[in-house]
C-alpha cells in the first residue's frame, strides 16, 4: 500500500470573545484538515494547527509523502525532521499559552498532524478502530470537563452575529454558563480559565461554582499569570476547593516552590511540554498532573509513552485542549481510551464551536453524560463533509487572520493593553 494523495486544507471557524491571560480570542480560530489517500482507496484524516508557521511546514510535506507506505511511521518522522531542519520556523505571539505554536515543537506538531492521518488510514485498511492500533480500548466513553471562560458578549466590530452564550464576567454569569454546559452535555467536573480578571474575583467565581454545584470537582487555570506570591495567597483563599491547581505561576521552579508552600496538586500544560521538561520537573517535583496534548507531544503513540512515564513516576494524567473541531476531539478520545491511567476528565473547547462549522459528516460529535464515545467503526470513525470543508476554507481565505494574536485583539478593546507576565 502506498500513499497517492496528501491534501492539507487550512480552515477558519468562528471563535467567541473568550478572555485569557494573553488577552482575548480573535473572531476566527485557524486549523488545518489533512487527508491522506492510498492507492487502494483508503483515506486517513488528521486535524492540526492552522497558523502560518505550522501550515507552511505541513504544506511542504505534502509532496514528500507521496509513495510512502502509511505503515512506515519511522520514515514519516525522518521526513518531518529533515523538512523542519531545512526550514526552521520562528515562534509566534501567544506561544506561552499555546505550547504547540512554539518553534521548538515544530517537529512534534507536524509529525503528530500526519501520524493521526496515517493511523486512521492504517485502521481503515485493516477494518478496525484506530484505538486497536494503540493496544485496544480500556474504556469506550471518555470523560470531559465543562470548560468555562470569562467572556464578552460579542467581538468588537464583529464580522458576525453574537454567539448565544452572552457575557460572562461576574459570579452569576459564570454559574449560568456552567449550568448551561452541564445541562447540555452532562459534564461532571468544571474548569475555569482564569488569569484574565482580578485574582480575588476569579477565586470568588470558583466559590460560587462550588456553592452551585456541590460535589463537582473544580479546577482553575490562570495560565501562569499569577506571581508566586499571588498564587500562594489565592491558594489560601481556595483551601480545599480544587481538584487541582493548573499553571497558576510561571516556570518549573515557581511551580515547585508553590507546591512546597501549599501542598496543593499542581497540573500543567505549560511547564511540562516535552520529555526534557518532564525529566526536570520530576527532579524538582514541580507538578503532580501532566495535561497531555497529542498535537505537540508528537502524536498518539508518544502520548501513550508520556502516560506510561507519568505512571512510572506517580504523576496523574489528563488532556489539554485548544480551539478544535471533531477530528481532533476523536483523536483525543481514541488515545484516551487506550491509556490505563487517565486519572481526570479531559479538557475540550468543543462546546464553544458553532454547530454549523463542523467538517465531519453528521455534524458535531455528541457529548453525552460528559463523555465522548468511541465505536467499533474503522479508524477514527469519521468522514469529511467536503461542502463544509470548502465553506470553512473560503472563510479562511477571507477572514484576514493568519496566526493567532490575542494581545493584538485585546488592544482593539483596550489600546493601552500590553503583555505583562505575570500580570497579577
């Protein structure tokens, strides 16, 4: 079996005005959709970053993969490494919030984008679900968490109508957002993206969530926008309210000191983003839970290796998310289904994406009782809707965004806004 076609299609889809440590989401999020076809007609799908540096590497790889055996993942990795070495990308703004956009992750990003598609194609050719290539499913329902954001009602000078979620800046509005998420999707745990407003206010919102949803595990994620002193002060206010404290303060050393001072379990997708950082974190006892992300950890099998290392060193495992569509969600679900030590519900932005902007046939994937279910359908169990793909590609061509810049977008609201890390 040989690869005869590789297609990388950049897309853009509407993204709400969600606040975070670097500013605010732009009106459109960028992704790439990857199709790989074999000489016997099987097709594999992938989804990855769509910002300009990542997209450029993906497009450079298209022709180089023609003729490759889709089972030869070692050769895929060698081709990716050589291509990145010859075209070294620069890091882009926002890399501190999105580790996958950092230049050091170029190889793992590109490899993962195509590895998922290769595995999907392999599984289709064998008529088995992708998870079977990862050792088989330990579970077929993958738990996810309600992912709350402080947000404005609409984008400034918005190119489209406001989203249905409305404003969420105070305790009552955040509780209402959580209630809608839970009633719609059945989530059993709650995460609040923080680092955007006054820390005491964000902690008060956690307290309001605890009161409104007693017994629900809670998490707060300031994206390293709190100093060590602020993080300790907020820990004292939070007490035992949290399931875990995610990336409150910058750096492995800062997180290590915070854990020493508070004893709270710390989670990260910011200070442990590759295997070298993992090694250093273990030595420092910086974090107790690693939030995996196959997009920048180097694919599904490297994510399994990460989970095994976490098991070896007694660390918890969950999954990080950024703005994505169904192919990424299902890839997350398949690898999560294969990981014995998935200790916590995973993150997903999926509820924030509009139902008319999915690229897979049948529309958005269901989340029921807080879970995504994998089936025995071959591969990822997904097919592309080419009409939808074309619509979102046209939106990419006209939206004017080529790489995410939450700082620049915030400056449209507050011209004096500057990057300060940590801000509080």
